[in-house]
C-alpha cells in the first residue's frame, strides 16, 4: 500500500497554532487517538464483550411455551393434547409459569385426562439443591460481566501502549533532530574556519598544512551531518507508521516538517506517592484480579454441583369453564424430581479444576502486583538519577561551549591551532550528545511510569 503524504487540507486543519514546519506532539497524539487502527478497534472489543453479556442475560428472558401432539388412526382420534403458556425465569433460580392445557381422545394417557374445556395451571419450579444458591444461568451472566471489566483493563493497556509508542518515537525523532542541529552548527563553523585559514594562508600567515587539516575537519563534519540526517529521517519514518486515516491508509510526514524541540525541555516528574497508589488499578493487575473473580465464580458454581439435584414443582389448578375459580388449598398438582450421581466424579473433577484455576490465577495476580511495584520503584529511582545527570550534563555542555568559544577567539587572534579548536569542538559535540540523550531518557522514563499505570486512558 502506498503511503500518502499529508495533504494541504490536513495540514491546514491540524497544525493551526503551530509553526509552519513544526509538527507538535499534541497534533500527533490527537491524530493517533482519532485514526490509529488499534485505538479504533478497541470499541469493537468492548462491543463483543457487551454482546456476550447480552447473550448471557438471554437466559432470564421470558419465553412462550407451546406443546401439541395428536394421533389419528383408523378413523379414530387416539389422542389430542396441547398446552400453551408463558415461562418467567428469575434471578433466584426459580421458574414461574402459567399455561392452559387441553386434551381429548379415546386412548388418552390417564395422566393427561383433563376437563372437556381444558385446564389452567400456574406454578413454580424450585431447585432445592445447589442450583438454588448459584446456578448455571447466574454463573454465566456473572462471568460475562467480569469479562467486560477485563476488557476495560485490556482497552486501557492497549491504548496506553499505542500512546507510549507514539511518544517514544516522537521523542526519538526530536533527539535525532537536535543532534542534527548540533552537527550542522559545527559543520558551518568548520567551513568558516577553513575559509579563514585559507585566506590566512594566501596572505602568508598560515601554513599549507593548516588549510588541509581545517578542510579535513570540515568534510568530517559534513559526513556527520549526513549520518545525523539519515538517522533523523529514519526516526521520522518510524513516527509516520503511527499515523493513519479512517480508511486504514497510512500517512507519511513530509520532509519539510520537524519536531518541536521544546518537547525535550525539563518537566516535573509525577508525584511518586500518587502514581504508586495507581498501581492498584494498573491494567495488568486489574485484568488478573478479574481472572481471580472469574475463577471464584466458576469454583462457586462447581461446588454447588456437588449438592443433590432436587427440583420441586407446584401448580395451582383451575378449570376453563364459566364460574371456575382458583381453589388453592384443594386444587393443586405437585411433584419432586431427584437426581444424585452415585460417585459424583464429574462434579468433583470440575470442582477440583475450578479450585486449581483459582489458585493459579491468584498466584499470577500476586506476582503481577510485585512486578509492577518493583518496576515502579526502579523507574522512580531512574527518574531521580537522570534528573541529577540532566543538571550535570547540562553544566558540562555549557562549560564545553564556553571553552570552545574562548578557543575560537584565541584562534582568530593567532594564539591557537586548528588541532586545539577541533579538540574543543569534539568535546562540545560529545557533551551536547550526552545531554540530549539524558534529556530524552529522562522524559521516556517519566512516560514509562505513566504507561505502567495506563495514565494515558481518557477519563
């Protein structure tokens, strides 16, 4: 698939308020939030979980019952039997129903003998065993509800990964562009120094070898500029991979655009206590906590299946004809259904599996909590150390720049050599690179803290 460059309309709409050739990180994040395929797919993930919950709730939907059977043979009506009604499942595991039945025929089953007009019945089906406490319908609905909670945690984690990756690539691009600006500066100074030495040589004030040495330094600086430009282009291309349009068409950042180098400025790290407390809702921990709850739900249901399977049905009856009334004390039908497996191997095996699943999930949750806390402590320590290194490396850079400026003034006055100026420049470039690298790493360490607690997820 071809990559399409940002159109003029997109630039006009998206970059209002920024420099013409500057691509701000806020613009990039807004575009990723609206168009990145992974971010857009998160809604589908939640829709799927909600659809599963709706399917589980379907077990509690009222239903219409209809049953009819008839047999005609040798011009005789052996039997005709029918029943129609409604059934209402309840959260307590009790089914409530009402139905009207009719029956006729020469060879009708005696249990189905009814008044000529038919019979009304209203009743309940009550499980007396474990299903009264926790049955399959409630267990499935609870599991579906927990899956929604897990999906929310997975959404936060996936979204945070995308935003963190975008910020990582943007800061790396800014780092490479900052290094490129340093190399361009020293390359320009090397060129000016070469021209100065050449004029001095032409006037007899400098030796020929000084012109050769200064020219070599200039060309070496140009090579470094080309290398830095390649690295910056590669970083820009990596960031472009995070930019899409709604039709899943990737975009490419034009060569004329550059990052906002102000994003490499120092920022205050998040409050250590506050962000550490957010680990309780950290997505990985939250997801594993949900898995523990799912395991407890499954274990509860499995243990209920160890109880005897006992069901009691009770119906109150009434005729269909005129004048018929409900006579609860005297017109009824009831029955008991009992099913007890002798060895309970199926129920005991499932209960054991559910118990082991719970223990495993709990161990994973505890391990995830400890790892998250250890990682947060490590990141906070690294942030503190990098903040100290930031100040020190900045001071080294400032001092190296001062020494370089002094050496250049001495060189102009004829009191220094090309070699010494080059040495001072190399030291300044190394100090600048070190400072830029530490600045980037400091900022990324803060972003890793935010990623760990999924702080990017919008409220």
